[in-house]
C-alpha cells in the first residue's frame, strides 16, 4: 500500500516568550478584524489550526460570547434551511428592542457573528444579518435588515443583506453598487 500523506516538516523550537508574544498578536488581530464580508475559502491547509489557536487565545468572556454567536448563527442557518425566511424573521424579531446600541456593542456583535459564521457552512449574508439582529434584540437594541440587489448585473440577479442599526452598517459591508429593495425592522 502506498503512503499518500505528505512528510511532516519539523519546526524549530521557540522560547516561551516568543510563543506568548505570537499568541497575543493573534488575539489582537482576531479582535480587530473588520466586520465586512466573510471569506469562506481557506488559503492554506493549516488555516483551521490557526483559527483554533486564535480562539483559545481569547479571554473567557470573549470565548463565551463567540460560543453564543456560534450557537445563534448555526440555529439561524438551520432555521433558514428548514423554514421560510418570513418564519425565521418573525422568530428573530419577537423580542421588543427599542434602544440604540453603542458603537462598542455594534462592533462586538459584528466581530462575533462574522467570526462564528466562518465555522458554519453556508452562513450567508442573510444568515449573518438575522443572527446579528437577534443578538442585538436580546440586548434590547433596535436594528434593521436591509435587502438589496446589485445594480447592472445583467442576466444574473445578485442579492445581498445588511444589518443596520441607527444608520450604521453592522454586518454586510458597503452598500455601494446595490439598489435598495426592502428594510425589515425589529418589529
């Protein structure tokens, strides 16, 4: 039988100070990632290992929040697979949200949902927007899902969803190049 796996490359040992410095910089990089669109392709084979190292370098409260976001994103994704969009939206917007979120809360939700979406297959922009809306509503913060289509796409229709709170785009990236179709508020 032929051995098909690649040979393991041995890496040089590094001191504990270098390892802790590397973990701290990775944790900082994970916390500061932009809340734009998620890239679902992993460029290298070891990409999932780096992601796990980043997760384990988070503080306890950040890890709990990320776990909560992962649970919400996976549940919304499953809901969109099994139920209609309107049914999932009615379940998400069931909570009474009246206040505006602070920029810190918006950034935290954007980071958590975007990071969790990397681990959920087919977590589209709509899945992320609904998940973010639910998390914000649980905190009592009002938000809106904005749905639009790309201008000038020709034959193929390309739709996109954003999460907007107090005229700030939380998830979904830039609205430039898209025609606004509909907004779905908290209630």
